[in-house]
C-alpha cells in the first residue's frame, strides 16, 4: 500500500507573451512583487505557432520565460494562476489583453501549466484551475506529449527548462540537507 506523504515543492516558471517588448520590464516587476526574486530569465523566443492571440494583442508576438528562486508548493499553482490573471487584467486596454501570462510548475519529473480550460488530459486542481501536463522528463530530456503546445516542444524552450531543472535539483538537495542539519525539523 502506498503511504501518503507531502509533495516536494517545484520551481515556478512563468511564460508571458507580448507584442511590445518594452512592456516586459514593468510586467516582470509586477510578477516579482507577487512571486519574489528571479532565478533565471530566458532569451526572447518567437511565438508564431498560431494567430490565436494576434487579434487581441497584436503582433508579432514574443515569449519570455521566467523562473523564480522561491520554491512553490504544488498545491499553490491555482493561486499563482489567479495572480497572473489579475496582472493580465491590470494591463488590459478596453477589455483586450496586452499580455498573456502562463504560470507553470517545474518538477524533476514533469512540467505542468495552469489553465482555466478543461480538456481530457487536464486534472482539476480546485479554484477553477486545471493542471495541464505539458512535458515529462524521461531518458535525460523533456518529452513532448500529443497535446503539448508547439512552443513547449521547441528545443530552445526545453533547453531553458533543462537549465531550470538542474537548478531546481540543486535547490531541492540543499533544502533536504538543511532540513537534516536542523535539529528542530
């Protein structure tokens, strides 16, 4: 019989899309106020897989990923999505978004995005939010799944997630060693 135990925390990774790159700094600042200091920032990545956001946000769209230093409990992902939704709304003009922000949780074995949209492969987390299993880690790298968004299947994006995963593993090891050395915990 399996015994329930606490889930390890993960690294919060937030991707955002904008058509105006000069908006990045204030958006990153707003996200920092909510989630703390950055650990890693990706280069700008093109986003030309779909025209879905272009009508609302303009184009060309660019993506940037942000990884945060503070590890996050897995059950906090819905709260993170609600915070990013509020930031999107704050940056909207006349009901049109100018930024799309997608929080995800990176764990050693997988990368999960938060979404408000249900689908067959998504698991309900609560608070109106679902977990989208986006990538799995297997055989030394991330593996796309049949439903993985095309941008997350790209080598450059996955290379950033691999660097973040290495950092996450070091952080988890340091936290475990710290907990062992703490006589109270």
